[in-house]
C-alpha cells in the first residue's frame, strides 16, 4: 500500500516553508483599528493600522475604512511594510499597494468593497488596487496609511476593520 498526498497536505506539512493552499473553509478573521489625529500633523505622515500574522491573505471586499474630518485636498494611501515571503525572499514595502491616493478631503466617507462611497451609493468609485492580496508571508506584515499632500488636521478619524484569512 502506498501513500500519496493532496496538494494542500503537501504544501502545509511536507514542503518547507509552507506554500499557498486552497483557502476554502478557512475562517475569515477580523482585525479592527481606530485612529484619531490628536494634533495637526504634516503631509506624508503615516499611521500603523494593523499587523497581519504569517500566511495571511487580505480581503479588501470585506474590509472597510471609515474617515472623517480630514483637511481640504487630503488624500489617503494604504499599503504595507517590507516583509519576507515563505520562500525566504524579501518583499519590498508598498505605501500605495491597497489604496492609492483616495480622496478623503474635508468629508466623511467609507472605503469598502474595493470602492469609495461618496455622498450616495451610486457615487461609488473604484479605489482598491486588488480585491485580494495574498502576502504568502513568513514574517508579519504591517498595514499602514499615509496622509498624502496635506496635513491631516487635529481630530481627524480613520477607523475600520481588516478581514483576512490565515493559514498559520
């Protein structure tokens, strides 16, 4: 009698480091975050929002970002810091890998489902670079926001929930 292995079994238990496997049945996890600007900041300030554990895939359709009280002309980008993937290869940081220069100026709104909701639902605009981001990371990945072009202004709020799957 011989044994053979499914691709998922081989990727998770035999191949080192672990490879990407089918994520069907893997529970969706949530990581909420809340940030309030205390003092007036400067353009290009960043805020660290969350840290995803190894072997994470971020779901931008399920995730959402609420913003309020930012200054006129303000844009917001969301990306990740550098990390090492499961093959031991260093991956570069991307400040705009998830959302690139989304307009959050002087308004209240939501970035959700890969879209930016403005005023009414029919005003939604594509905003996300991708709907799923599989980091295949061996080290944690930090998700961060960059306040572009303008100072964020005191009392501005950025909050939301990141939904991700994780195989570790």
